[in-house]
């Protein structure tokens, strides 16, 4: 279980960056070489490959080198594990009614805060 939790932590950390999410979106259309993946981004290639390393270390992508070209492809299993975790959390949240209390309470608090500022 600790290894699974650490793996999930790495996946969420990787997903926390917009560049890495964009790379995953591109790879959902099919495998691509590093040069093709890097093209839309305004950063040095070594910096970009660090993003690819993070994605590969957490298992979201896999790479293969043929000659001088390294090609990446999506590896969806870690993303599916994150989706399952989110689904379980959503179910707990919905069963508990917290989402309604939070939503209703947040609206009420906002009005109280605004009234305090106006006073």
C-alpha cells in the first residue's frame, strides 16, 4: 500500500504542471518524438526533457529510443489509478453530504464576510 500511495503522489505531482498536462494531451493522439513534443513550448530542450523525465518516472509515459530519436507514448494505467482514487473520494464526499453543506455554508459565509466588510 505505501508503494501505491507514493506512486499516486508522483502522478498527482506530475499532473500539477501545465506543461506536463499539455504533453499528455498531445500524446493522447499518439506517440511522438521529443522534438515534436517540445515544439509548442518556449523553453530550452534540457528543461523540456526534465518534464518528460517526471512523466516517465511516475509511469504516465513510456519512451523508446531508435537511433537518435526518442519517442514517447502514453501509458494510461497510472492515470486510471488516479481516476479511481478521485472516484472513491467523490463517492465518500457525496454520501456524507459534505458537498451540499460546503456549498450552502460557503454561500452563507460569503454574505457574512461581505456584510462585515460593509460595516
